[in-house]
């Protein structure tokens, strides 16, 4: 793979899907929408349900379902995810209507110099130590964004918003059956126009631990298909939009275990295990590039920060003010953050 091969079709992507919702409800946006969804929304349904199935991408659907199955039959378009193709970046793109370059959500964990930690963005913990932090939660402060649902209801006060999520939120669903029931209850809760946001962690969670071709994944996906068919049959005057946030493939774990390469690191890697930002000691950059290409050059592509940003892989628009500090240590970073890297970097799914 070459650097120029890594690209995102933002005009036909999950970003465009969210912007179709914004445009339908009269919210101004600088990004393009999906014409196929714009046309369907123009029908004027009373209720719009937007359900995200984590990792239920094209290849997952085609492998596990048959053309006569409900989700396969109702597949209307193949669209791109964003980069990195991972839950943290993709779901925030859905909910914010912004690409990662503008939202600042560029991966699962980032380095925050003001706090001196590499922090999991969804949970306020140090990624490498698991320490629960008392510093302000990035997701609730410096990475906080206005959701598309807030924008929609501000523009349309008569529209009700409902969220139906798993049990990691208070009152959330413990099973997919409960999630479907929650969607039905939200649709039937009043005679008002409604937009309903729903999310389910599967099949992502199961496939991370069992593989995308496993028997347990197959059983799970068929159950999701069947329950959605039943749910949709019971809904009236409702458009149900179902999308994956990203797809998935089986890969072998890649562990950085070469001590000479580790010795060039100033901080542990950040962002994602498959899209890594390296923090290199002063004077070690040439050595790092040589060793990286020696050990991993056949399988991975290495960008400088400037090349990465200029390629617009993270999208277009106003760059979030934290992007620079997520990709390079600022000169005024707290010295306490420059702790040495232990060679035993833990594996994370």
C-alpha cells in the first residue's frame, strides 16, 4: 500500500449521512449530504430512527447473511467510514456531523500535555496504567461537541429527541431485544415528530474476541437481523436508518517488541493500535525511520505529521485546536508527562 492509497470518500461517507439528517431538519452545514438519503427523508416521516451497529460493515453483512435476509434485502448503499476506521472516530462523526479533523476525536486514546497522560477519550483513565484520573474528563470538556440532535431540536423545537443506548448509559438496554423494545417505545411515546438515536456495541465486541467468521458471531448477527425485522414490521410512519460505524477484518496482533526501536520512543504510542502516532526522542528521528522501515515497512505506511495532515485523511474543515498537540509534543509540555516508556507495551483490543 502507498500513502496516496489511504483516502476517504467523504462525499459518500458516514459524515455525509449525518449531514443529510442536519439538512433535512433545516440545520446549516458545510459538508455534503447523501442524495439517496435526502430523497427518502423528503417523504416526511413522522419518526426517524438512526441506529448504529458497531462494526456491522459490508463484508460482515455479505459473509453472514443471505440476499433474502432482512438487512441484506434492505441494503441501499455502501458508504465509507472515516479515518481512523474505529469506533471513537466514527461514532463521534455520526453524532457531531464533523470529520475527525474538526471534532478532535481522532482515535481511542490521545496524549493530553496539559494533564501529562495518555487518556482513553471515552473513559477518563490513563490508557497504559488504567489509573482513574481526577483531571477534567476530555470528552466532557476540551473534546466536547454539540451533537446533531441538539442542533436539530434547537432548530425544530417541536421535534422530540430520544436516545436508546446500551447499559453503559443510565437506564440503557442490557440486551439487543431490550434495545429494540426501547426504540419501539420511543416511537410510540407521543404523536409528535421524533428523531431517535440508537447504538449497539455488537457485533464489534464479540468479533474482537472471537473473530468475524466465528460461529458465535454468525449466531449473533442472525439474531440482530431477525429482531430488527420484527421491530420494523411493528413500526408505522417511521424511517429506520441502519448503518455500521466501520467494518472489520481478522488481523494478527502486531506487537512492537524490538528494543532498538522502543529505545527511540519518547512516549508510548497513541491514537489507535492500527493507526499509531509515534513520539520520538530528539535526535532519534532518522534512526526511528530506518528501524521502522526495517521491521514494519513491508506492511505499514509511515507518514510525517505534515504529510498526514496535508493528505486530509482526517477530513476537511476547521482543524480542532488540539490536533497539533495530539500529534506532536509542544515545547511547553509539562515535564512530568515525559515519563520513560517501559518495553512491555500492553496489548489492547
